[in-house]
């Protein structure tokens, strides 16, 4: 069927509710909009679903959520794990509670028990809940830091990590098989509760989750010493972080936590920002104003599902606040956790620092300094979660820390996704520790540059929406694959990693070796002087991303080199547009 026929079917079929039909009638004279909504099914990818809320097969709505859940239920039945149940969480976005409920009732109708949080919760707590309850899978309704018109549907497996092979492809295949929306199972909520297939969860998960976080504290003594002096500004950006972040900081003894009042309460419109991304400077405008007012030591912001943390830290010499990239805050937390663990308990011989391939090479320098292994994984925290599971199953490797450049890290193994509640707590602990040494977090960052080298990393992206955009992204990847650059800016390319072909080609010798990682549409250029560029289509947005890294002799030198390389990358992109 073409998109016009599917559109007509949604208008005529009694299965679809009147509100949906009214929305579809309102676009009857807009051919392009009808095509955009119905030319394809919203793709169930390796991270699940993410799309604009609205009626249509290529939108996020209750029918698309039911279909995805039916596919998941069919896969769970196929692998014989119906008895363990599925945990469901959701964030502050529009339709999140409704989508969570629909997913739960579809599971219940398939004889699979759903454990549904009573109200919004962070992504990492969902990861923890899956493990705590011994569930087969987890569903999280969130579109992370996307603009307010979006929502999403992430699937987790029994280890608490987002789905990876073989489960991701297995679930995707089952979702594709569900072609008749009206055949998807659902049931009445009261009937599901009565049958013991719908259970509300809350404090029974919150309390042990917070306890797991507190177990990770290394220097309660330092917190006790300076908790009355340290000043922390925090913004949940209208999302899920408000209660757990404040709770854990309070229980640890931090006395001066100032919450940005305009961004405190959950709000799916995210009225104070164009999109709720702690990577963006606008997310910190209100926090910085409050920080300057109260003379804060650090300013924190978590994204709506509280898995990413953005940070500004005070420079005591100038009184100004410096923004930390995800690479900087990740390395700051990682260096603190690994360094203090070594000082207090010593490090295991098989200790590991795990990072994604697009994260900073400073992580490699930290691992080398502490004599531990550095493990690279593909982009996506689920691959870090997968590595933790591998360590547990084989008994080879001890997880010490994991991070990715996109503002996410994890200091323990209680969850298998990045945790901004944990990161907020640990960074505040590190701030307390350094304060006892008469240092700020910015001083600690500068000391790391001196010790490890002046690494500077950046990411740029071009957005290409719609059908044409998708084709253009593929064209860019094909061009770069078939006509690989020999140099980018001032740097010669020395090796090309093609993760789709599983090849690492040494340009000097022509020698080809495997990447050792699963197939993924990613190109990575190793270059002279420790510089690198990596290109990959985003898995969650209509973007192609360009990551780059340099190493300088000072902050100023690294900044200049990074700027020059970024300009060269943009020039390369522009030729392809």
C-alpha cells in the first residue's frame, strides 16, 4: 500500500479513535504532510523508537507504541521469558504517562506482567529496576534531550542495558512482522491489575537505588568537612532529576543546594529552553544567573530523563564560570574515582576504563597513568553495559569507570546506563574532596591537563530532515567511504577505520586489520600529531555527526588547533552538500 491508502485506512478504520481521525482530517489538503506521516513506519531501530508526537505510522502515538510493544511481547515469548515481567518508566514529556500505560496493557494482554512506576523517573533508575526486579526487559518512554514535540520508546534487556545483538535485531524483526495495527492485543487496566499483570512501583525501587548510589562514595569525611561551605546550583531542566538528585545530595549532607526555580517542575513544553539539552549554553542561562547570585562553586543541569549531566565550574582566580564538555566532566569524574580508589584500596590488576570510540583520548592517558586497561566500544552506552556483562560472565575484567562524550558516565555497576544522578553526586563529592585541598574543580581540571596533556575535543553536526535528508546522509557516508580524504586541514590521515567493513587500513603500509567491534556505519580517521576525526549518522536524530580531537601544548594551543580542524571539517562537509 502507498501512503495515501494507509492514510485513508486510518481515517476509515473504527479501531482508531476520533481524536486521531480529526487530526488526520485537518491535513487532508497537505499532500507533503500526509506523505511525511505515512510514507514509512516509524523505524524501530537499535535504540527503539523516537519521533514527533502525532497521528500516523511515522509518528509517536498510542498505536505505534502498542505495535512496538506487541513486537517486543512476541520476541519475549519466542525466547521463553514471559514469566519475568517488564519494568516501565517514563519522563516529563507530553504523552509519556499515556504511552507507558498503553505499553503496560499490551504486555498484560500478552500474559506478561508490567511493573509501572507511579510517576516520572530517571532512565538510570529504570535500568536499575530491571535488574532489581529480575525482569526480562524494560521500557522507558523518553526522547532524552530532543525538542518538546518529540517522544521516544527505549527497550532494555534483562542485564539492565539497552538492547544489543542478538536481541535488538530479534525485537526489530518481530516489530516489523506486526502489520495490522488493529490486531495488536490490549486490555482493560482494572482487569490487568486484578489478574496480577499490572503492578505500580515507586519507593520500593527509589530507596534501594539511592542506597546503591551512596555506597559509591569514597570520601564521606571530606563531604562532612566542607558540606556547609560548598555551594551547588542545580537544574533538572523540567525533567526527572529534581527529586533523586536533591535527595541523594541532602542525604550525603550537602547543605547549600540551590535549585533553579523556573526549571524545577516537570513540564513537557520545556518553556525556558528551545530544547532541553545540558550540552547547550542556553540551558545554563538561568543557572548561571543564580550561580553568580549565590557565589556557587559548581552549576549542574541534567537532561529530562536524567542520564546526561552538564556542568559549569567556578574559576576562583577570575570568579568566572567555565563550561565542561562531556569529555572534560567524564575525565574529571573518572580520574577522581580511579585515583581515590587506588589511594584507598588499590586497583585490581584487570581494572578497566571503558569509553566510546568518539570520546577523548585523554581517557587513554588516564588509563595508562593508573596502569589499567582502556577498552573502546561503539557509540552508545549500551555497549559499555554490554562490556560490564562480559566482565561478569567471563570473570575477566573489573569495571572501574565508563564514559561517552555525550555527557554521560557511570561509576558503579548497579545500573547499565549512564546516570546523571550518580554523576551529579560524584562530582559534588569530588568538589568537596578538592576543597579540602584548597582546590576548585577547575584547578583539578587544569592539573589534569598538566599531567595528561592538553586534549581538546569537539563535535559538530548537520541536520538533514525528511526523506531527502535521509538520502543525503547516506550519500555523504558513501562519498567519504569511497573517496577517503588523505589529509584534513593541517593533518595527514595515517589510518582509516571503517566499522561497517570491519577494517583498519594503515595508509603507509596498506596493511588491513579488523576493528574488533561489531559492524556500524562509522568512519574514523587517525591523523598525525594525535589528531582524529570520526563521522557517523546519529541513531536518534536526522543528523550526521562529525567528532574531532587534537592535542595541544597549552589550553590556547589546543583551542587554536581544534578551531582550525573544525573549520577544515566544515569545508569538507560543504563540498558534499
